[in-house]
C-alpha cells in the first residue's frame, strides 16, 4: 500500500511514498530533501526505523535536490536503523549525489545501490562486508558533525 506524505513543501513532485516488499520498506522520496522537508521526512523515517531490525530502502531516484539538512536526515535514519540491528540502503543512480557523498565523507557510510532489485537482494553490508575497521558491519562510521 502506497502512503503519500505531503507537507505543503514547494519542492517538485509529490511527497514521499512507501510500500512493503517482503520485510523491507521502500521509502521513495520525490523532489527536494532540504530544510523545509526535513521535519516531515525525519518523523516518518523515525517511525520506519523504530521497530527491531528495521529494513528500509530509501529510493532517491526521483530526488531533485539534497542539502546538508537532507544528508543529516539520512545519517540519522541510518544510525537509528543500525542501533536496532537493521539497515538503511540508498537507491540512486545519480552521479552528482554520489559525488556529494564522496565529498562529504559519506560514500562508505551508506549502502548505495543503482536498482531496486539490487538493493533488495544485497546481503547486509553490501560489497564492503567483513571490513575489519567497522567490526564486519560493512560501512564505516558516520563523520562526527
């Protein structure tokens, strides 16, 4: 069941939509992830990452913009999921967004996939699993901001 979330934000496209695929929640974000959208996105991601072992794919393929507040929302959701032995995966093929992740030191902090099929099939930790520096969880720690 798709659940649109609207907050009157003037960004392009509708608000986030979520659906279940097995035990995974796919949370599709359309338009901008910025300071105006952050409170609503944070509230919804807090709900999605509150249960034990949450499994969330943030589908960012229709995202048109993200600022530092949006990155903070994603970092918070990832941290909350991992605290409860869960996962947050990002879904995007956007080269500019990947550039942003690299230049903010977040490229290795997230599991990033280019297709939904790939994201849903990915083993925990993605291709980085077993790395000694993070206890085998597959991602490095988030930068301290």
